[in-house]
């Protein structure tokens, strides 16, 4: 049936580009609106803009009148540009995914007291969908919320909690973890609020005592780090993802600050055995998911409790590399 | 239109219970006042200016009512003092408002005149205040007539296309609203800046900056309504305007909405308590007064039961929605509203992967339609299970539109494919409107062509939800509404009677209390 020349090309990771139906075609779809009436000139303008984006073989699929003085376009084109996939290093939340029972058991056995977790939507943000999904008993997508964990004292403070109030409460309740959900992102209000919380926490000397976790549809781990948080979780995060991170980070910190060895790391023997390449070899068809479980290497030993800005332990090159700022290119 | 064969005795029983539940609350409403009621009263009398305070506009009504509270006289209401001063100083309400707010007149330093005279004058002023609402209403009715408005509360003309704008800048909102109307939208909601509901004053003037929306101000209302009047005339189709009458200023927004000819207001008896943690007493008292204004203005309210389905599981909590709708209906009736003004809310928020999810969604939409046949049902789109996959989201919206037209919903808030990503772009709204027009047109009469299988899955589900509703209402009735809310009867949220924001703005009325609006409206 097939001969050599008709065989499908395989992906060239050194020169990765979008895929439509032939490997390397670079096909992308674009939709945008121009604030002018539909007209042959508007059409030309849309194509010219796409050319300036570096597209070739531009196909204008539709030009629609989306209101007086507005035209909407759907356009396809082929990209020339490529990226070297093998050189991409993205900072990810480092933790081993565990279930609720296991996490409860670990806290019971190795910590011996309930970890206090406070969750809130801060500032003027009134959208509690995210924090509710993580905190509330019911949880999200069949994964029970942190309130349901026997060994977590999880309290959902709800919406519009002011940063200073949150920290006051954290001191009073001796919080181990603070979860902040940010949904509203207009004018980058989420970034401002997150940074403000850490600034205040530092003034109170809480930044090392408490694990700060941010979440929200537009929150990423690198963004959370940039804001001074310890971790960030985006859409689709389940409560057990957060709980898994919490215990790993808690035990790592305890080791770093109090010298109590992290029992979860006991089996990890040789750091150098870690695979140097932080990016897992992608399988051709399935896109690598951005969830924390995407980390394939069982590199528990690499989970050093890096604090914002502080560099990871020198002895752990892989960890250090992974924890460096998001380097895309 | 196909109907479910629901047991009408059960429905009547639910209404009876809702009425019984509301009784003790009504007593509380009529024996208390709030700072927001007093401020709205002054606004209806014509006090609508503002003073600069640390660089920001602060309404005169707030300055005046703050001083009333400081003088520890909130229990009397503002009118004894304000009207007394109007008589003494021979000023109009507007003039006096400015004079008091700029510290030229101290209301409480003026000797009190004869009570009978004050009461008579207050009555006149409130009558004139009501007249200003009626005038605005008449003007609005005129434009509706000129533009062949075909709105039918019972939804017989098919769902109305309702979209939101939310740029934060009222002038950009106008551009987006006009484009949406031109593309086919029938109603425009200007989303408020996030957390405005927690401001204990209404911002002043035209605003160009907001978070997640645009501040609701009288001037912003006026600007948008003027643009929509113009657009309605151009298109020969009346375009409705919506804003948010919830939160600490719900009474004042109702007053301003009435004066600026808004068509729809989001207004719910319990929303503020549950979702904004506003004090229970404050909300229940304020919602009554806001609805009294709304009843005169004949604005259609939209209740917020859709929110129950975004915070609690939508498959499991249908009965909370229905129970709340009965309660909202009762409180609205108590405020002299008629059923054709009650846009009872619900939403299509079930997990899309739930087996036969559309059977359940159709059941819930149809039962809402059938149980409240005279009311304009407000149907809210999927949000909870949307992520960034705009194509899947667009498909969810299509199915939502299909359920809406099939079951005769009145007001369809169109879903946006970019829900959970950003406030809608012009092209998002355009795509949503096309989606709705296609489906509303193509399935226009489908509801009239089908019947629901007796005792089939859809009917059984509706019956189950109705039975669960009875059980919930019985619990609320037995415990009383306040305790029931404390024990998470709705939306899995617990609130206490004395907790939440705005409680310090509530006072029991004294024997000296005066506010003729409670008779006149």
C-alpha cells in the first residue's frame, strides 16, 4: 500500500510547529474582529495583518458583519516559525500525586497533628467557584474537598476576604497553609492582590512559616512564583492535587528548617539517577497535559523546598534546573 | 406547548408554605428600617447630588443618612427631620440635600415644627416622588410602543436574547451594546464592577474604570439607556436594559433604575445573604422596599437561583432552586409585584457528562415554566463546567439554547464561548447571538409539537424535584427562615441573623418613624 515517499513524516522536536493534517504544515486558525465595516478593503486588511504575523498560504474562511462598523474574521494560515521543543523548561509544581486516605495517613503518622488550611477569595473577588471546589466537603469532579480530610483542619473563608484580615486570622489560627483563589483578572487585579498578600506576610514574618498557594483559571505556577507564592494551580486542579502538594511541601520545609528528614523521601537514594532532561519525551499523538501529574519521572528526591527566589540545593542539579524561572526558549 | 403533568395540589401546597414562611419576616420588615431605605427615600424626593470626599464622589444621601445614624435617630427615619428643615428653610429637597451635605444646614439643630404639618408635607413629597416613577414608566411605555415591543412574559414569542457587556468603561459599554443590539440582542445587561454590591453607597457620575464590569451609577444608567433608545428606534425593535439591584444599595438602585427607565433588574430576596454575606435582616428588609419601587415602575426582576446551581451540585439541588423560587415569588407578591414582573431564575448547570443530562435539564426548565406560567422565566447558561475549550463551550450553549426554546423560557441569557476566560469580546457575543438565532428560529414551534411521555424519565424527575421541594419548604417552615439559612438550607451556605455586612445599618422603627412611601408605593 505505502511506499517510502508517502509515509507520514514524524515530528521534528527541534523544529516544532503547529499541526493541521500534514506534519510540519504549521496550520493555525485565527479569529478576530476589525473595527471597520466588512468590505474588500477590510478583507485585505485582515490578510495583511496575518502576513505581518508571519503566516503563509492565508485562507480567509469568513468575514462577517458583527455589528455596524465591525467585521469578524476567521482565517487559516501556515506558520513558518518553529520552536525547539527539546530546549523548553517549564517550572511545575513538584509533588507526588496521592489519594485522600494516603494523605490523611501520612499526616497522622508523620506529622501527628492536623494541618490548618485557610482558603479564601481575596480582595474584591467574589467568585468562590474555585475555592469552593478545592475546600468544600463535596469537592470537584468526584474528588473530595479538603474539608473532608480527617487530618486537615480546612476552613473556607469565602469571598472578598481582605489580605490583612486573612493574615490576622492565619496568625490566630496558626495556619500552616493559605490557599488564595483569584478569578477576576481585569487590570491584573489578581496579580496585585497576590503580591500584596506576600508583601504583608513578609512584614509579619509569615512567609516562611506558611505555605502560600494560589489558584484560579488564569493562575499558573510560574505566575504564582512570580507573585511570591509557593505554588500555583490552574483550571482542572483537584483537591487531592493541592493536598498532595501541601504534604510534600510541608515535609520538605520541615526537613530544611528543622532538620527532620522527610520520610517520604526515604527511598530516594541517588540524585544523579534523575533524568537530566526535565521534559518528558512526548508521545506523538497525545498532548502532554499541564496537570501536575504530567511529571513522569519519580523524582521525589528532587523536591527541594525552594522558597521564592532562594536557589535550590546545589547538590540537586535536576531540581535546580526545574525550579528556575519559566524559560520558554 | 408541551406541559408536564405535575400534581397541582403539591404546587399549591408549596405556595401556601412559602406564604407561611414569609409571615414572620414580613413583621420584621414592617417594624424596621435601614440606612439604605432612608437613602432611597431621599433619592426619590430628588436628592441625587454628591460631594467630593478624599478625591471621590460621595452621595449627598450618604452624608445625610450618616449624620442621622450618628445622631442616633435612624429609628425615626430621615423624613421627620428632613421635611421639618424643608419647611423651616423653605427649600426644595434637592436644595436642602446640597445644603446639608455641604454642612450649611444641620438638620438636627432646627427646632421641630408641628408633626401634622410635617406628615402632610412628607406625604405630598412622597406622592410627587411616586409620580416621577410613573412619569418615567409612561415615557418608557411610549418608546416600547413606538418600537413595536413584543415582549411576552409567558414566553410565547420565544426566548428573548439577553447578553452582557462588561468593559468597565460606560462609553465602551455603549459601543459593545449597540453592536450586540445590531447583531440581534434584545436585552443588554451592564455587568457591575465586582464587589459593588458591598459598597454602602452608589458611586456617582459617568465612570470609565471598573473591575470585571462597570459601576452602576445614575449617570451610567442614563448614558446607556439613551444609547439604547436611539438604537431601538433605528432598529425598530425595543432593546431592554438590565442592571443589578442587589447588595447593600438595592433600594437605591431600584429608585435610580426606576427613574432612569431600566427594564430589568436583578433582584433577589436571599442572594445578598447567601452569596455576598450581607446581613440577613438588612437584605430581607431592603429587598421589600426595593420591590415596592420596582412594582410601581413595573420593572421585571430576575431572581438569582441560578447561583445555587453554580455553588451546589446542579443535579442534586434542583429542589433548592424551586423552593427559593416559591419564596422569591411570595416576597415579591408581598411587595405588591405581579407575577408578570417576576423573572424567576434558574440555570442549565448540570455536569455535561451526567447520563441523559438533557432529560434532566429539560425537566427542570419545563417544570419552572409550568409551575410559574405567568412569570417571565430567566434562564441562565452553563458556566460551571466550561473551561477554555471554546468550541465545546459553544456547543454547550447551543444545547442550552435548544432547551430554552423547547421549554418556552422567556429570557435567555446567552452563554459565551469564552466564559471563564475573559469578559466577552465583540466577536464572542456575535457568535453567541448567531447560535441563539439559529436555534430559536429552527425549533420555534417544537415545544408545541411534542408531548412528554406520561411517567417517563422527564416527568418522574420533575415530580421528584417537586417532592424534594416540599420536604425542603417544610423544613424551612418548621425551623423558620432565619434558622434554616443558618443550617444551610440553600446553596450549602450558612449565615447568621446578626452576621454579615450592613447589620449596623438596621434599626427597629420608633413610634416617631415616618415614611409615607410605605403607604403610597
